[in-house]
C-alpha cells in the first residue's frame, strides 16, 4: 500500500471511504458526511443504500465540487460498542472491497472513524495485511496496489509504524507461501541474510550440517541428514537493550514428507507450511528491528527437510541431543520436536529472560482447538501465561492454555533404552506429549510453547487477509515483548 500524505479529499478524483455508525446523526462531523450525500445520508441509510451494520460495505456516488466521486461506506455498528479491533476489521473489509472493485486511489475520511493514534496505526497495518498479495507464479498476475489519501493532516509516523508491522507479517507470509523446491535450508539462510545482515544491532550466525554433526546437535542433524538439502541452525541476535534477551525459537521444516513414517498422499499437501514457526519468528524479529525497538531478542531457527533416504532417521533409532539426552525415535513424522530440542538448547546458552517456541507441531492441537485457536503451554508460573494471553486478546489472536503435567513428563520418559521417547504413538494427548518433550530441553528457564498447527494458515478469506499463510502470533508476541512483563 502507498500512502499519500500531501493530497487530500479535494485534490484528486479518488474514491472516498467513510465509516457510518448506527447513531451516525450524533457524529460531530455529521453535517460534513451528510454533504457528501447532498443532504440525504439519513434517507440513504433508511433506504438500505448505506448499511450501518458492522463490516457491511456499500458503494454509491456523490458530487464533490462538481466532480462525481465514488463513496464507500462501511458500517461500524453502535458507536458505544466500537473497539479498536472492530475498527481494524472494518478497515480490512473495506480495503478488500476496494481491491475487488480495482480501485487505485481512495481517501479515508478520518473523522468518520477515529482520530486515535491506534486507528492511524491500524490503517497502516490493515492496508498491508488485508491486501496481502499471495506468492503467485501465474504468468499474467499483477499484484494489487492501493494508494491511500486522507481528508485531513494526520501523524504520518503512526501510519508508517503500522505499515512496517504489516510488512513484517507479509514477509513471514511470503516465506511460508514459497514452494519447497525454492525454499529449503540453504536458500532460507540466504533470504535471512539478505533481509537482516545490514540491519543495525543485528548479528547472524549459521551452523551448517558439518558443524552440527561435529558440535553434537544430534537431533536436528539426524532429521536433516535424510535430505540432499542439509540442515542449518540459525541464530539471529538483535541487541538494542542491556536486559537479558527474549529467546524466540522457530521450527523450520521446509518440507515434511514424514520420513520413513511416511505421510499419506493427502497428508503431504501443504507441508511447505511446516516452516511457519520459523517464518513467524522472523516476522516478529523484523517488526522489532525495522521499528528500532529498544529490546534484546535472540531468534533461533531450526531449518531442515524431513525426507526419505538411506541415512534418514528410522523408527527404533536412538540419537543423542546437544544437551546429552538420548532420544528413541519411534515416529519419524514427529521430527519437529526433535529439531526444536536442539534449538531450545541453543537458546538456553544465551541465558534468556524467557524462551518462546513456535511450531506447526501436532494434529492433536487441531483436534482439540480447531483452526481458530493457538494452543499454548508453559512450565512456569501463571504470570507469564496471563500476560501473553492479555496481549493476544488485545490484538485479536485467540490463544488457549492447554495442560502439561507430570503424567505427560512420565510418558515422554517411558522408554527402556533411552532417556526420552519422541512419540508414544497413542492417539490421545499428542499436543501435551509434544510440549512435555520440548520441556526436557528448557533447563528450567521460563518457557512458553505455541502450537500453531491449526492457525498457521487462514482457511478462508477474512478482514486480516486472504486464504493463505496467516503470520499468526506475530502481533501477539511483539506486543508481549514490548510490554516487558517478563522482566518484572
């Protein structure tokens, strides 16, 4: 999205976007809005030409200074019930309507919505994520771009802050949407270096397959060794604060065939998204780096392909993790927790204030929570959980606390030949088992585990974007980090 802060309502023939509440006559700018409809706004609402119901968009025409203009009115419901999130969704809905109608320029009538700083940020954010141009390899597809003007002077910095946040989410989405023949550990690293290597206060280090083997990262090495495209463990440090770092760990399985525990044919479709945890961690990091936030963050990304080859993991194998634990492999399709184990061990070396990991980890979490809620687990006090749930509610991303207790820890250790087992092959409690497995590597540090298996993709178009990768938890975690409660 392009923002034109110099032009205004009268400078162009752009479409006009207004918000209309059910109690629109009480709006202090009612007369100005009414003039756009030649004094017939109330009649237009009564006739149903304009809807006031939340997120309903209607278009009509108006004459402004002898120029015929298209007006898009989006319903905002009752003004007393209007929240920041409802305003965001209204923006997303009207932006997508503009895209459908191939509108190139639109002027937002700010006063008909809100003059709050949060709304200006929302314009920048929703302008990016609601109009996300999905990665596309068709011959003749041109990406849509909308230019936004304003009817009055606004704080440009707030709009651009929201735009930067939206661009970071779309960067993550682009990674998740890229086909696995184009995005694999080596090329993933190249994209990371291209994006972050020249950023201020950023340091990148990469362990290749040879180094992983030599230094004892046995879990990620064993998973990636079954592919021609060898694994990488990437650490990105963004130090713009002297506080202990917040560690963000991402599962980056760039393609998951299941290995020798081979997925069925239909189960392999969409497995390019199995690196969305790593992609979303990069979206979080990009948000903070691009806005030069004064935080200390270390991101650890475990990048590998889970394929079938002579030296791939087999059921019954035993491998040694970086932290020294022996792991019995009972299911090669439970590879995400393996690479996360070594990645969390790497995060521990940075002595973080908290570790958070993100992974499309289990089908079980989808069975429990569906496709609209992310499952979250913790090994520490309820304070960490309470604060991140508060952030999720604030930005409108649904989180649900799932249990993990001594019975899950015991199940992980139920093997006669190794310290722990990567899967107990039971059809119940799989998300809790996986969380308990990862907890074996946290060394007692505060830890939050986000299972995004059901939420990493939008299953249908919605105000926050098209049916594609969602960038889930980026907004939640950025808000949580900036609140800084993990240091209290």
